C-alpha cells in the first residue's frame, strides 16, 4: 500500500526547518521549502544547505501532504491562513519570553501558544510537535523502529486524523511518536517543561504526559 505521506512542505529555512528537511529527505520524502522571499532568492542556499529539496512559494509548500511551520513565532501572523485551509500543519514554534522577549499575543492569553496559532490558521489542522528537540539533535538521535534507545517525540492536536498523519511522519524521521490529548496538552512540552528539557523514551514520555495532565 502506498503511504499517503509523500511530500513535506517547510515554511522557514532556518536551522530547525533545514534539519527536519534533511532528515525527511533521508526518509524518502519529497521536500519543498518556502520563506517570505521569492523561490529564486533562496534556491541557491537551499541547494547548498538541503541538497535535494525544492525552493517553492508559500502556496506550493502549503499544498504538500504535510506542512511544517518553522519560523520565528513573532512572525506567525505573516502566514496567509487561507493557504492552509483543510491542511495538516505542524507547529514547531516556541514562545520563549526569556529568549525572544515578551509577545502580547501570548502573554495576555492563558492558552498554549499552539492554540493561539490555531486561531490564526483557523481552517488548518494544527499539530504541535518537533518543538522539543534541538535542531542539532534531529539528525543524530533518529533510530530504527524497535530500537530500545529510540527517542520519543510528543504530538498534540484537536484533530485525530492530523495527529495520526504527523505521528507517521515522526516515525519516518526515526522517532517514536507519542500522541497526547488535545492541542491544549502541548503545554506539557513547551519551554520550561520536563519534556522540553531532555530526551525521553516512549514509555518515559507517556509517564510525563500523564503526570502533566494530572497536575493541570
């Protein structure tokens, strides 16, 4: 049976986006990368940093089977929400006031950062994941399925089908996906959390998510 996941679009050509792009290429996926600049402006750097990936427009990246948002969080409103209607979107962004400064959108809202992003991308199916692994770890921590040392990554969404698709993507990257509850559960792996601060197996990840849910 052919996998429904064939292409990944990546919004952002920074360290996180390009690390995921390289890992996705290794897994056999077709990778499309877009930024706020025209494709021709990033084509050369894309060929050098992520050989095999294609520089495209934002619309083309959003048209992939799955799209990763890996831009600085303060720029999330620059995303054209219409491009992502009905699409599954991974939010790999973090709100980290100590590093990036305070952002009113997130300081004044008690919800998780991904819930705020979901409000902006109103027609999309937002999935929080890939925010709690460093870009420098992405290409070295991946292991085959069944390896007892395989690292787990959490997945949270209000859309079960989108969470399933992202879980399949995480597995292809070389990590054990652990699906949390709704998108609000992503609070358990935001900056400052125990999950965010370390690497965990699937069993450890499930325990940490359960503990966070009990203490919420």
